[in-house]
C-alpha cells in the first residue's frame, strides 16, 4: 500500500466512538492500486499549475496523516505518512465526513477557504479512484457528498488610484531595472493580466500596431488582450532595450544591468512588493492591478461577457467578484450624507 504500510499495525486502534469511523481497514489494508492506476499521482498530474500541484499535494499528504492520527491516537513521525500511499478508494462517506469534522476542529483553526481547499483535494482524488475503476459509482457518489464550509468574506485586495500609479512609475528610475519594472507595472495596470501570465509572455506575440498581446492563462488557454495606449510607451521603451530578441518579454536584470532569462511569477511578485515599499504606498499586490483594471473596464461600459473574455475567467460570476466599484459607490453615498458634527479645531 506504499507509504501507508510503514504505519505499524500493532498499534492500539481506538474503537469507533464519538463519530469516529472504523479506520482499521484503511490504515492496515495491504492492497495497492494496480500499476498505472495510482489516483494520487493521476490527480496531481491533471492539475493546471505548479502552484496547484504543490498546494493540493500538501492537502492530501496532511489528510493521510489525519487519518492515521485519528485512528491510532498518536502523531505520525515527520515524513512517515504521505498521500501517495493512502488507499483513497477505501474511503466511504463516514470517513470523508469525519475528515471534514477534523478539519473544522483543527488547532490552530483552519479558515473556511482552507477547509474547502482540503475538501476539493479529497473530492479530486476520489474522482480519480472512480475514473480508474478502483471504487464503484455508488461508493464514490456517497463519499464526495461532504459539503463545503459556508462563509462570506469581503473582496480581498484594493483599487490602485491614479496618483499611486504615478508614484510607482516615478520610482522606477534605476537604469534598465527601472525601465523593465515600469513596463511591467504598466502592462499589469493596462491589461489586467495575472502576474503568472506576464512571466510567460513572448516578445514575438506582441503586435505594437494593434497593441495586442497573446497571453497563456489558466488551463493552458491562450487569449488576446489589448494594452491600453497609456501603457504602450513604457513597454516599447523596454522592448527597445531588448532589440531584435525573441522569447520571454519580461526578463531578469542583475545588479550590473545585464539582461538575463525569463522572470518567474515569484520574481514579478517581489518586484511589485519592492516598488510599492519604495514608493511609500500601502500594501498592494500584482492581483490588485488586475482588480483595478477589471473594475474600470466594467465602469467604462464593457459588458460582463467582454470583461470575462479579457480577464480569462471561466464564468462571469468570477469576473464580478473582481469588480470593486461598489465599494467606491458606497463611499460616495456616505460622503453625500449630512452629518452635523463640528470640524476639529
């Protein structure tokens, strides 16, 4: 059964009680998935990005450790248990329901989005068990019925004001690094693309006459975005430094001003962080540029379907979550109120 077999089966197994299911068949099963039918690896492989693979692999590994801890009453040693060896196809509704309860009871507490991420990983690996014919349709249907945690959160992120953008661009004055950073910030602000998408953009896929950029988005989906004229001059200045090169548009620049290879998504996030701190602005992220662009695109008269296509979202519901115009409207409504209190002396 892979890594799970290293759990000693002579431990004292706690009897099912207080909602605890019988875990014994799961943690002592000697069965293994047939060659080429590993649901854990199959599920991880289908995920769209390295970030998703790393995060959801960690969720499954932690769930496997929860199973052993709940069954034995003892904490598995570091590295002893991983999701790669768990017989996920043996889980039934009583097991998945218990895992949901354990996630809710976790100390320190998990946030609702974190719990739902764990449950999504659990459903995903169970779906692969069914796809690989390791469990019946009835067992699968019942096992995945655990519901997400309901919650409401105010929209994360913030709008970036025009004067803040001016300040950000103003601090990008340190040679080639500054020219690159100004172009990067202008493209993020004037297209609404994701930071990860900026890291994969290619010089040869930019049409300066049309100001069109081809972007490779989530799910390996390519789309065309259009660079607002306000940002074109910053990008053209950076491209002039690159000359007739092809390949990655945004590249590393070392302390000697030498231009290197493609910037990673992490490097782009760090450049945004360094620049807002240098400009003395309150915290902002690469995603705040995206939220600002989508909010202003909708305010300019674009309909939800157009905004969805430009943003690369799978549904207009997702796009609407990026719309922060309502916050500004509420503020304006508050300002119109007549509140009779004296001004400070």
